[in-house]
C-alpha cells in the first residue's frame, strides 16, 4: 500500500525522446494531420533550430499532434499533467515528457525546462494549463514572461484554430470530422527582444498572440459541423439561462439547448451559431453567453455573496501514475475564501484540502470524467491531486472555474497586484 501512495518522482530530469520512438510518434500524429488538413502558416521560423521555447494554445489532444508535425524533424519535451502519465509513465518519460500538477508553483518543472534548453532541446508548454472550456483564451500564468526572459532563447508560438470545434471539451465522445483547421507558427520573440523587454511587456506580447476564438473562426470561415448531436454537452459551459436567469437547469440534446425552468430553447446551427426557437436570441455567439455568465459571477464576488454552499462529494486521489485511489465521501465548499474539501477516513480521522482564493488564479475541471463518473474539479498540492465529484445536488464546475478566476482577480485588485495576463 505504501508504494501505491508514494508521490510521483518530480525530480528526475527529462531525457531527449528515444530515437526509435520518434518515428512512432510522428506516425501516430500523421493520420489526424492529414484528415483535418490544417493550413499551416509560418512566420520567422525558417531554418530555426533548437533550443527554443514552444508555446501553444490548448483546445484538444490534437494540439500536440500538430506541434509534433510542425516541429519536424525536431521533437519537443512536452509538459504533461500527472493524469496523462497514468499507466504509461515509462513511455512518457522515454519520449521526454515533463510531469506537472496543474496550477501549482513547482520549481522542479522550471529546472527541467532549463535543463531541456541547456541541452539544446525544445521545451513545449501549453501555458493555459487546461483545454479551453469554450474555445477562447484562458488566463496565462503571470510568471510566463519571467520564464521567457530567464531562458534567453527564441519563443515560438503555435496557435491552432478549429480544434475546439472539432473536439469540444464539453463533449469528447467523438470528433466532429472537421475537414479544415488552421495553424499559425510564429517566432514571436527573439533573445535580443527578450533582453530589451520587461516581463510585463513580454506578457503583453504573449496575450496578444494568444487571442483566439474558435466559434468566431468557425463562423467567419463557414466551417460546417453537421453532426446531429452538435449541441450535446453545451449545457456544461452554458449553465445559466439568459431568459429567466436560473442556474443549473440547462439541458442539451441533438442540436437543441433548453432551459427546463422556463422552457426556452435555442438551436445550434452547422456554423456554431445559436438562435432562439421563439423570442429574442440573447447570445448568437456562444462565447458571449459564457462571458455573460462570468460577468454574473464577478458581481457575486464583488458583492461578497459567492458560495456553492456545502456540497456532498466523492473524492479520488492521484499521488502517482499508478492510478486513482478512492478516498471516499466528503463535502466541498467553494466560497469567498476559496476551496475547502473535508473527508473522514474509515478510522475516523479527518482529511482536509484547502485552497485559499488568493492561491489559485484558475483551476482545472473535467466533464463526465473517468468513465462517465461525472463532472469534477481537481485540486493539487505538490504531492497529490484530488479529483472531487459533487453528486446529488445542483452545481456547475464551470461556475466554480469562473469563480476561481474572478476571486483571484478580485484579490489582486484589492492589494494592487497585477492580475494574470489574458482575461482580467
């Protein structure tokens, strides 16, 4: 049992991808690359060789396949979340992956990135640290500009368009068979530019480059998603009705989104636009609905009233890559103070996970996670990750994610600290 609880070894330096695994990785990436026929534009990267820092936006697993193809014949060392290592730690270490627990300040990861750069490799990071919930930019870590400046190597960005449309995070049952995506590969900052810029200026440059909106891109490029279930799962991110204001009453089926409280329905067309069956269409553009929800959460935070109340939860632990450990039942409260999760062991002892609002600029959530076990929020220490599943209550992990960001932004504004770049 002790070995099952032994934390993942975060201190081992990454290696370069084993030579015999590189062709395998490229062969795995190639079919998807050909199927979606991405239009790749490159700016300033002709003849560029490692070492350099590669930064990409994150909408689907396909992002990593695209990055593997556009950096060919070189291969990057990718920062990967702990759950990606489950059952395949040896393989991921052999291809050079660097393990990270989401939204933690882990100096080991910084050391590993420096090690990769010192050994003339490509350090590949998805700085949003999660799949985008609705195909738009998530907050970037405030320390990203500092990391770029410290490494003193070229910063290359890989910004993809269409990956969220093809495989949205709120419904990962199947890909949408999108036949056309876009990839912009750009030498964003040279070592000379980094040396001349402040950390704030570097962060501003990164924010400008990371501005994207997959639903806007889909509509402007008339990219069709004709599958009959294209709206299923949309209630995961659009949890509040703009007609009656009720929360957690939205359902979706086929191409239709519905509020069970007032009965209003919206149809999602093949270009990702919403239209009301009757009456006003409040938000034809899905990200506008999502940001309206954010605005409402922000008002709760500013009024000091935000709280989920005490929710019943089941919790799994992931101390290492051997698999999840059932910690049992407990309670979760997310309020103005942050997250607090309490569990009681079989022997009567109490386990507590607390994450003050001032310690998290964002959080990671999952929908229908772990063989449809349910929606969850995961909270991390440097040695463990708890996957927390509310049940038998009305809730939205999307609202928790938005509230985590707004609570942190509110904290920053009150103490005069710069907010994380990208959203606030």
